[in-house]
C-alpha cells in the first residue's frame, strides 16, 4: 500500500492493535509479580532470573529459540487456518502425526543420511496435511463443526503415537523409539538446530503468501466473507480445504523438525504435548499476523525457559508461568474486543478531538 | 464372547459413572448455547470445579459444601467468560480457549499451595454410594443404575427438570428466544444481556459440578489434567444431543458406554495393542457427529455477539 | 376524537449524523395516521424511539396528555404501544402461539398457561378476522400469516397504538386488501395505527391523516381528504417530482442469454422456478417485476451460475448450451453482478476499498506478476485512486475498510468493480435498496449507460417504480412462473400489477 | 519507475512489521528493567572450580520430577528418601524441588541447576536419562562439581549414546525382590486365588516386578491367577477405579498391587467399594498403612540410597556411570508395617519368606523369567 497516508482513526486503530498485546503482557507480568510476592518470594529477582535464564547468554538464547521453534510452527498453523475462517484446534494432533510419519519413514525405511532427513521432513508435511484434511472434508461435505473433530483427532493422534513408540519402533521394549540416526538429524546452527531458522523463515514466507499473493488474498477473502467470495467466483470449498491442508502441513513439519532437531531425537510420552493450544493462543495474540506470531511464539518460549529458571532460583511452582500465559491471553482477548466496541471508539475519538480543540483554542 | 457378557454389568456401571460428569457439563452447555453462547472453556471450568470441590471438601470435611463452593468458583470463572463475550462482544471461541488455558493453571497453582501446606491433603474422602433397596439387586443392571452416589442420582434427576424448564416455563421460552433471534426477544421486552449472563451462571455452575463429581465421587484425589478432554466431549454431546436435555442424556450415556468398553477391553485383552481401545471414545464421538451432527444446526444466533444499539 | 400520542421536538444523533431532528407527531384515537417519507428519511428511527429500542437525544413523548419516558420495549408494551417490524421479529423454530405469548408477563405463575392464552388469542382472532394456524412452526408459515402473527403479538398485549412498518412490501394485492380490512376493524374499535409506507396508492386508500418526513425532519401534517398524490410526492421528495423516464429502446440487438423452460425446485411455491423462458438481448434492459419471494433470487442465482437448473436449458450468445454452472465460468463469459445484499454478497467488509475493487482480478497480470505470485500493491492502489475519482466514491482513503463506508458509497464500489470490466451481461438485483436519491440517480444513469454501450441488462427489483423507470421490456414473476411480458415504453400498469398479484 | 515504487512499498510494509517486532522486544526490555538488575543469585557458590576430591563444607542438592511431591507414589517416595538422606548428612542443603517438569523443559530445568553449580541433581525416572545427554556433557566439561543421579535407569541399556558418564550415577532397585515381597503377601492374603497389578508404563522395572510378584504368589499357591496392565499412565485415577472394578467383578480379583501413583488411588477406591475386609491392596513405594486407607494391608517401600550417593560425592568416588543397587541388604527395599487385617500367623509366615527372599533362595531367576517372557 504505497503512500500509506493513514487517516487519523486508522493510525489510532494501528497503534491500538499493537499496543493491546504489549499491555496485556505487561499487565500479566505485574499480576504474576504480585502472586510471587504473596508467596513471600522476591518477584524482581524472579523476573531477573527469568530473563537471565532465557536471554542471559548465547547458549540460553539458543535454548529459548529451540523451545520456541515448535510454538512458531503451531502458531503459524493456527494463524493460517484462522485467516481462512477455519478454527483448526488440531495443531497438536497434526504436529504429532508429522513426528510419527518422520519416525516411520526413517526408522521403518531404514533410510539414513540427508535422504532420510529430506524424506522425513516431507513425510511430516504430507501426513500433517492429511491429518488436517480429515476434518476439512467433514466440514465441507457434512458441515461438521471443525472445532470438535480436530480436538478428537488430537487424542487419536496421541494414542497412535503411543502405538508407534511402544509397539512399532520401541527401543528394547522401553516406551520410546530408537534415537534418530545422527546422519539424518538437522544440522546444528549456533547452539541450536537449523529448524529454528526454518521456522522464522517460514513465518516470513507465510506472511508473504497471505498478504502478497493472489492465493493469500483469496484465502483472506473467504475467511472474512465466504458468501461474497463465492458470488465473486472464488472456489470457496477448495480454498477452505487448502487452508486445512496447509495449516496441517505446517504443524506436521513442526513435528518433524522437533523430532529431528532436538534432544532426545526420539518419540516418547509427552512429545508435542501442549503445543497445540499454545499455538492457538499465539495466533490470537498476534492478531493473525504471521510475523507477529513468530515474535509472540518466542515470547512464549521465553516464558517457558525463563519460568523454569525462575522456579529453580526462587522456588515458585511452575503453575505461575501457566497463569501468566493464561492472563496474557485473557487480557489480549478482552483488550482486542474492547477497542472494537463503538462506545470505546467514540470515547477515544472525542477525547482526541477535545485535545485538538484545546490545542487550537 | 462370554467374557464380554460377564463384564457387561461393570461396563454399565462405568457407563453410568462416566456419563455423569459429561452430562452435567453438557446440560450447562445446553443453557449456554440456547442463549447463543458457545462455551469452549468447559474444560477449564470443570478443572476449577474439580479442584475447589476437592479442596473445600477436604478442608471442611463436608463434601456437599465442597460441591457448592466448587460450583461458585465455576460461576466466577464463567462470568469472566461472560463479561468478555457478552459485554465486550469478544469472539466466543477465542475467549473459550483463553479460559481453557487460564483456569486449569489456576487450579494447579491452588492445588500446589493447598497440598504444599499439608501433604495429608493429597487424598480426600468420597461420597458414599447409596444402593436403592429394591432396585439395586436386579441382576445384571441393578448395580449399575441403582447403586450410585446421591450426586449421581441428582444429575440424572436434573434432566427432566431441564426438559420441563424449556418446555413449560415462561422463562424457558424467553431463554430459547435469546439464542434464536435476540433482536426479536429485545422487542418483546426480554432483557437479552441478563438472560445471557444467567446462562453463563448456570453453565458455570453445572460444568463445575461435573468437574467436582470427578474428585468427590469418582476418585479420591485431584490431579492436573483430571478432566481428560471431557469438556470437549460435552461440546460434541450437545450437538448430537440436538440441544435438548433428553438428547444430551442419551449422548452422555452412549459416550460413557464406549468409555466402559475401552476399559473392559483393556482389562481382558492385556497383551493386545491397548492404544486402539483408548481411541474408541474419541473415534466414536467423530463417527456420531458424522451421522447425527450436521443437519440440525442448533440455535440460529448461536455464537454471534449481540450489539444492543445496532443502527 | 381524543388525542392518544404526541411526540414533540424529538431528535436522535448517531455520531455526527442526525437521523431525526426536531420531529413532532400527533395521533388521535381510532385514526390511521401515515408516516410518509423516502428511505433514510428517519421513519424507522423515530418509531424505534417510540418503542424504546433507542433513546432520543432530545424531545418528549406524551401518551393521553401525560409525559412518558419509554426506556425499553417492555415499557412501551406497558403503555399500549406495539410495533410490527418490516423484517419480522419472529422465532422461526417456535410455533405461532409460542411466538405470540413470548415474553408476556400477565400470569403470576412461572409456568406457561397455554390453554388460557390460546382462548384469549382465539377471541382476538374472531374479533379482528386474523386467520392464524397457532400450532404451525413460523418457518413453515406463509409471509402473510407471519405478518398476522406479528399483529396478534401486539394485540395480545392489549396495544392501543399499533405501528405497521412497510407492511405491504411483502404482500400480494389480495393480502393487502385483507390487511386493510383488519386495519379498518381495529380502528372501528378505537385502536390507532401508525402506517409507514412510501407507496402513494396505498397511503391514499387507507389513511386518515399523513405526516411527511424528509431528511429526519417532520415537514407537514395534512388530511388525506384535502390533498393529492402529486402534492404528497412533492413534499416527500422536496422538489418537483418529475418522472424522468429514460429513452426506451425498441429494436434490441442479438440475444445474449436465453432460458428455455427452465425449472428449479418447482414444488417450492415461495422460491422455486417453473418453466421460465426468457431472452436477454444486447443493448436492452429487461425488468423483472414482482413481489419478493416469487423466485427472483432463484432467477438471480441461476443467471450468475450459483445454481444449475433442474430441467430446461440455458443458451449462451452463440446459441451453445451452457453445461457448467459456476460463478467463475459466468464471470469469465462477461457477467457483471450487482447482488441483492451489498454486505453479504457484494463486498468483503473487512477488506479495504482498494482490495474490494480488485477482488476478481488479483490473478490477472495487471495487478500481479507471475499470475498471482506477487501482488503489485502499487498498481492496485493507483487503480483504486482512479476508480475513486471516476465513480465519486466518498471515503477518507482507499485503505479504509469497505464496511466503514455508507450504503451509497458501498454500492458505488461494487458498481465501479463490475462495470470497469465492460460486462456483456449485467445483472442488477434491487440495486438502489436503501439508497438516498442522489445515489439512486447515479446508479440508474450508470445502468442505462451500460445498456447504451451494448450490454444486456437484467434488472430484478421489488421497487415497481424503479422497474417502470428503467426497463425496455417488463416481465412479471409470480410463484416462479412468468405471468407475461410487456413493452417498457408505456406499460399497462393496471394489467402488470394484476399479474404481480397472480391474475 | 514502477520498479522502485514496489521497493518503497516493500520498505513501507516491512516498517509496519518491524514495528511489531520492536513492540515485542520492548515488552521484554520493559519486563527486564521491571526485573531490576539481573545479577541474580545464580552466580552464588562459584567456588566449585577446585577438584571435587577436597571435601567442601556445604553441598547443595536439587530434585527434578515430572509429578509433585505429594502424589502419594513415585515422586513422593523419592522426596521422602531424599529427606531421610538429608537427616544424616548435615552438610547438605536442599533447594526447592522442581515439580511438574514437562518433557520439553526437562533439559532446561537441569541446566538451571548446573548453572548454580548444585552438587547433586536427582532426576526421578528414566525419562530424564534420555533428556539430559547434552546437559551432562556440558556439566562434565565446565562444571566439574556437578553430579547427576537418575533413578530406575540401567546405564548401559538406556544411556548408551552419552558422550561421558563421569558425573552420572543411577539407582537400580532390585525389582525382583520388591515383586517377591508383594507376591508373598498377595499369595497368603488372597481368598479368590486371583490377584492384579497395575504398572503405569511398560518398563523393564514394572515387567520384572510383576513377574516376581506372580511367581512368588504361585510359589505359595500354584492355582493363583494374575491380571496385569502396563498402560494406565500415572495420573488418570478414574481409569484405576474402572479397571479395578472390571477385574473385581469379572475376574474376582481380591488383592491388588500398584506401581502407578495416582491410578492406585482409584484402584483403592474400587476395592473399598467392593468391601474393605475382603479386598486388599499392597501399596508402593511408600508406607501408607493407616486408618485412612482401610484396604491397604502393607506396602513395599523403596529407598533410592541418596545417602550413599552423597557419601560418594563427599569422598570423591562418585560417577563413572556406576549403578547403585537398592535391595533388601542395604535397606533399599523393605516391607512396610502390616495393617490389622493381616492375621498374626500370616505375618509370621511372611517374615519367614522375607528372610528367604533376602537370601535369594525363595525364587529362582528362571521361574521369574518364565512369566516375564509371556508378557
């Protein structure tokens, strides 16, 4: 949008939409500090430890980015789906199926080396996409609400993974798969695996696809008004299905990257747990902007690594970090809704006008 | 096949026990969706109900007080949902997701404090199950249906009450109208916002009661993640229960049956890949939605925010 | 007759726009008082204030001489004021009886008193001749019966003042006569009726006095007996009301689209099509007259490829049978479409004006390189600025969201997009619904310009005057069937309006 | 001309995006200055540089667990054995236990303690064995004073891909002995000749325990049948209730032994409902016999010999991937007290068998492996 002379209230809208998530984060941190203080611990020292633990030095930063990597993938998965008006809550299931596909291809096919890596990632993308296609077809043909079907598929994926690491490729009967062969793993990059870079690049690519291609334009149009999109000739059903498949593929790729990039390089109990819902929260706070989603995912990664550090330094239960995350989301949701309310908007505009009239009087 | 017949009575017992939490949560959701509010956050409200019910029950020794306070806590959390969706007109799915992340975290945090202060708080006691004298010893079925806790019986008694409320009560009619066409309800002098908030209160109380049943009657302890996806299954139950109390009862029992079947199969066929048995309840939900789900779309204005002074 | 209602100095402001400004209205008992005014003159806002949906910025309301403060619809019902809305306020999933007694507080007990209420309703039915099937679901009722349920809702609550908002817009002539009989029996019993309409013939037939509203202000109140249709029309428009009809075309060009015995869900009385045969010629406006709900939207969807016919054929310009019915293939074949509902079908509200203007062409190499791989944002913006000047779309910037535009400007955006690609066939469905006079004029001129440029235009509108004004040929749809086709030059109005009523 | 216009737009839109990024970073820095200076207490005790041979006057120990210290099972047993070890090791000071550690954060949690040069980091369970590979390598290199103790892990089988095992030791309780103890009690107490076991997860430890448990019971009465489940997990108590009900009603099991923390509570709930004086439960791994547990007749208690690890650290002989065995001889495995439901004659017989099990003459290995192979 060249020569973007934003009108007054558009500029106000833009600053508000950036301000809301930032204020929500600060407000949540303040309440978190109050809770920590009530427990008799020093919140400042706690937050200092949190920052030290997540951004203190090069190895900490790489660990934080490594912890944020899966969140970037599930965040982008939810963002892409929501952009097309599709509530894909199955990010976790698609993530897990991606990991399982990679494990099956590499361990089952016995493929080593870069070929194994490439096929593994490809398998993750394909199977992740297929796992999201199922709710997509149900939505298109039977009009089924995809929120519930995707969540049920999460549990089915979880138990299928259990079958993979207990029955198919278990490591001498232990409840975990054999480790991925070293040659098929993702290369190291500055203390963490190259998957992190892949995630960030993917964020930019998804932003580009959504905002700078005709396909992305159509996806956005279907998301905002499917009826008008159909009347104006867009293949709405095909686009919705594609939105499902692409968002599933992104999550599937995330699963593969997590398996091939991070210790312990195995599928085990708890692989991918919690990443799905976090991804949904990240998409919401980032207001469906892919690059903002990457930033928010890194923030969530910071909360995790920092929170773990904070707990070991000042001994507060990790549940505090979950509460802070929960509060961030609630404040972001309420804040975003509030700035859209006509009353609040009117209040802001005439406050601005009264300021102008004072200035000119 | 005889093994199956032999374990059928226990499957029925698990069916009835397993159905109660889902039934309570979905009855709450029926109220909520009838007033046009799709509450994804049932899972979180159930977790709060489970913890507060357990903690107060343990602290005061009076389990019924625990249940009541648990329901109040559920109402408080659901009013937060109500404030965001009704007053601020925020997106209902988004707010529901936020509740699902925040509420269990609060419950876990509270649990850490509660049990941290005194380790003996870890296990609470249970409501005794009351066998209805005559009926309990009907062979095969008696033990399952007529040897439940009082709270279990109350949950099932609630179903005809809710049915009666929507069918024959003036306020029941107003409730339905808010979900179908809020503008029409407004013009007839029905306070749409008040009805929606009342729906939040009822949904919060019932969902929390569903959660509290888990820690007061089903198992003697609270663990993080005790709800195990029952909140989402309750959402599915409301859809293929056709937004009616009786429909939801049937759907909850059906789901409870498949849960019981899953356990029975794991108990008898120990060497088999039991993971596929664990999938049964969730796979069943999808299949049921496939066959019953789509046609009846439910209340027309379900899930849409209501702006009072629309120009 | 004693005075029932007086509204003095009422005004209502939405942001900086005055929907009503210093309006006064006086209604006597047993009187049919018409509120006459163009779309957007402030009639509905005034009535919503009267029934408590909106609160007035200034002004007072008096019932039988005492001042009353109507803070909510509930208070209005208590004061005996009831409104029958243009878009019915009914619950589709409930029966007629349930809709009538919904929200009623006469019984002390919380339980529904269905038997007792049914008796009361049946009494009122006899007294005023309102034939309603109380146990049928509203969604299965005919439009006429739905309106009678609305009227019963108001009467059941003992209203003395009934407000009927554009009641005849959805009725056939036969049903209109039935409604007038009901209204006469109500006024005979001393009830008062505020009748809102902009159809001169009906206003003259039924009302005792008329108050004219223009741009939110009450201009004048006169007795129907001592005024004429022409005078009322002038008051309503504010300047000489001249019927500037366009030059009619008599010799049309080659056929652009032909429908032969096309049927679609013929069994559905209120939405299907039965053996429709039509030919759209280049350089001609074919107007389809008829009341809403007689198959118009089915015809519109057929012509735009949204639905395919159950039987019969559709032929393109070269006589070839069209097999694929999809919006995209019709658009490629040169279809321009001004849809029935601007917000739902025409625009993507959340997207900017610029994006809406290029909605169909993002893949063309004018606006992207590598057909769709890389959007040329600059080109899109320049195109939008150019369109903005050409079509006088008033907006602060082309990056403003389409939903933030006024109705008229939204329609201009759609028009600019559809006409820029010089369509061979233009479909316009109720194109000037809810627009002010200026916007209506602009759109009518554009349509005629397209016709003169050789485009085949199909105009579907429930506004009979608009059809008369624009059409070179008029055809009438009633319950999905073509009743007849007439020339547009000086059309036999009597015959057409009878055809519209199904004769 | 059109070309660079595109570029300027690119710049324009990127500026918006950077704005967002800056806002995110601003949030972090704001939180940072809110967080005051960040020289927090993590640098304390950096005097560990000296070789660990020379004894220090104070040591720090930290425990990392996936559950919580009051789960009535696995993590509570570890916590209590740590408390016992601390009682007779005055020089040691315990940091707050790291509870509810998600698998994704297991490595970070350990790293946090390595940075504070904590002398002994205990990981409850073999899942930490696979997560800590890098943390151990880092500690061995630049934090020589740090030692790792991982329980229930066989170093050769499960830590094969570690670069170095110098700072690591594991604890391997004698699962057969624990199983035999429980099997003896079950064999004597069962009336219906049908006993059950819930293992939480299919691990070498749980397989060995169940096999010894059934073998010992069948030694006492060959007609005893055994039911088992290794898929219950450690948190779903309602599953425990349902599964126990199935076994009680369908396979008339009347004695249960569990190794699944929260799930065992559910089992006890079902046993109590079926009649507390005809259905019995053997608890594990802590002694919870008491009047608030009517169905528990005794408990097989495990101690993870943390005291021995502390002694080795003090004497500098810790490390090298050794596996401390916890068995009846060094007090690692004991039988808890009996509840009043166990008649005196049964208690005497049990004590007799306990001596034989301790001496290793009660069960032969092939009797146990005969059952284990069928699982």
